[in-house]
């Protein structure tokens, strides 16, 4: 009998007897969802998944238009001019979702290489974060870098375009943080 089986048996006995307390029940993630023990590269989801809702919007808009044409002559209450307006709005939302679904061709490793070339110093620690810019939500990597010295003498922030890998903006400065208390 595993510890989990023993816990399940205790919970069943407590439920049958009607004598339950919060201490007897534990909430935990299933093993396949627990990321604490995961080791390996993380694959950032591609931004082009935004196109899936676009297709759904267009299908629903088409259904609205077909329903309006089929029932147009009967003067129905529920299928009036509003359904055509809904179809137009859904079609426009679909267009926006499709255009905003950029294909993410640059992963965080490529963005880090481009950022390292831009700042001009050997990089020690670095961090990458995905963000989006502009009305069309173009994916952009935000790379925070520290120089390789201990403690780091320089730091930089580089924005790398996630579609074509170009440098959008960048900034480098001397590290203003005081590391004296941490070095002994």
C-alpha cells in the first residue's frame, strides 16, 4: 500500500463516519502537472495560435449570414438586422485575431545571442521575457543582461523582435546596485 492509498483510505473512512476535519485532506498537484522537478528546455508557445479564434469567429459569422439569408423572407423576430451586425463584428474580430497571430520565428536563445551581440560585453546572468508591442501585438523578447564579472559591472536591457530577430531598442548602463554586502 502506497502513502497515497493510505490517505485515500483515511479520507473514505472519515467520509463514511461523518467525522471529518480539514487536516485530513491535502490538496496537491498531480505528478504530471508538478513543474518543480522538471529539468530541460522550455518551449515557449508560438504566437500564431491566436489564429485559431480567428477561424472560429469567421465560421460563426458565416453561420450568422447564412441564417439571416435563409430566414430573411419570414420576418423573424430573432434573426433580424442585428444578426448581420453580429456577423460583421465577428468577421472584423477574426481579421484582427488573424493579423495579430504573428509567427514566432525567434526563440529566447536566438534573442539572447542577438542581445549579447548588441550590448558589447560578455554576459553572465540573463533573463528573457516575452512581451507584445503595438496595436497588432507584435511579439518582442525583453532580455535583461548582466556582465560576467562578479559582481557585475554593467547591465543592459535589449528588446528583440520575435518575428525577424532585429533589435527594437536597447540600453546599457553601469550597474548601480550595491553588491558590497553580498561579497565576503
